[in-house]
């Protein structure tokens, strides 16, 4: 990797930090929970990361009030695992314990727009704190998720829509319900990060990390994955109750159990 590709060669700024340890990450992120934080997960072997590293460096200079944390994903496995980093580049925007945006891939345009939106003002100004009562509480989020689960007899939490599924598993889930002549409503989890992943609790992350816990995903507070204790999508809901993922429901069809659970819902 050339020096031009190495984020550590970026001009020194007080808000740009290359993460070398979990402790450093914790200390920096907890120093001011009212500010917007940008966490850039990258790897030196991934070509798309080069472009995003350059964009992140420029954004750090343009928005000095934004905390920018550069995390080499494979070197900082504990941090990467806590945020479910499955591919790079991946950029997260946080304010306090709240996940604002998750950007997967080298989408410089979306990242630039997201920063501008959440900082809400001239680049050199400190981003305003959210007005009291505007941020959704854990209890409110849980209640909202449970209401979505009760929207109809059968609810499918999927990536995309039935007309335009955005992953192969979601496409298969739609096909299965269609073949079984089941009427259902859907919820696109890619459109709502809080429902999909929950609300990130940095205090929980710090506590679990200090305890040496391997299950740092519990730092993600109430979200659909935690409510249903199921880590993947799609998820099938019947009468407001979680039934299972695609493999489980496929087995129900094969065993004849499907009609007993889903009933006649044509």
C-alpha cells in the first residue's frame, strides 16, 4: 500500500483519529456524546476503500466538529464484531447512542449528503443537539416494532419490496409466500436502521468490552433482531408473533406444518 492510500498519512486534524485499540475507540467516542461521529471501517487490500478513505479525510477537514474514527476492520476485530461489519468499506454515522446512517460500499455521494444532513449547518459549526423529546426512546422503538408486527395476519420483514427484493433470501421468501397463496404485508428493513439493527448503546458496549464479553452485539438495544432473538433477515411474523427465518419456514412447507401455523390466508 502506498502512502497515498494510507489514511495515517492524512493531514493531522484534531477530529481525525486512526484507531489502534478498543480502549482508544471507547475514550474518543465517549468524550462527547452530543457530537456527530463518523466511523470508517476499511481494509488496505480493498480497492474501494481507497476512494472512501480520501472522501473521509476531506470530510474530516471540512467538518472539524465531527469526530472521525478510522478503523482498520481486520486489525480491530472486537470493534468490527460489535458493529456487525461484514464487508468494507462501511461507514457509520452516530450521534450519542443513536445510529444515524449506515453506508455500505464506496458510496461517496451518499456519505457526503448524509454528513451535510446530520450536521445541519455550515461545516465549521458545531452540530446542534436534537431537541428534547425528538429522539425515539427504546420503549417507543419497541412499541413501534411490535405495532408493525401486528399490521396484518402475516408480516414479512425483508430487504426491499416484493416487487424489488434486494437480496436472494428475501426474493425466496416472497416466492414461498406467493406459492402458498398467502396474503401478507411487508416491511423493508433497509429503510429503517433502528428497526433493523436497534439503537446502539455505547455505555453497554463499554461495559461488555471491559468485562471481556464476546457477545458485544448486546450493545445494540431494542431492535427487531433482539426482540425476536434472530440475527438475520427475512423474518416471518404470524399474528404478531415471530415464526422463524427462511430456513425454518421452508421446513414447515416441506413437513406440512406450514398451513397449521399460517392457516388459510389467501
